[in-house]
C-alpha cells in the first residue's frame, strides 16, 4: 500500500500515512478552502488500510490551528480509526498540544469524549 506524504504549508497540515514505516501523523495548520477535497483521499487511504491494519497503530495529531470544516474532517478521520479499533485492532490516538494552548487541549478532550479508542493527551513546550 503506497504511503500518503503531504508536505505542510500555512494552509495544509503535514500528513504522513505510511503503513510499512508505522507512521500516522497529522501536524500543523489545517485551513484548506475545501476541507472535504483535501481529506477525502486521506479517508479513502484509511478505509483501504482498515482491510489489513498493522498489529499496532499509533496516530499522532500535533495540530497548531484548524478551521471548523477541518474539525469535521478530523472527526471523520478519528471515526475511521475507531472503526478499525472496534474490529479488534490495537489503535492509539496521541493528541499533542502546546502547553500554553488551552483551545487545542480542549479540542483533544472533546474528540476523546466521542471516540472509543485509547486517546492520550500529551503536552509539549515550544
């Protein structure tokens, strides 16, 4: 399965989905004009990954800022990983937030309340 590697910009997050390397990351800002267009290939990749997932999958989010349409799509990404977990696979979500950014921390808490997957909130200092 070919990996997805998207280099981040001020508008788009860095996204790495690499089954062979075991790297699943979303980093940076997410402000695309058309969030669905940006995230649909990512969701399709996760749906394909779900057919034969790794024994353990750790998905890391280190978001700086995202808009409301991106929030909805991030939720869809999380729901896809939840589905994989509910099928008996080992999935962990790590939601990283700058220790000074209460909004991103709270967003992680909100997502964790709606996703039935081990969800770890981790702070970092910049």
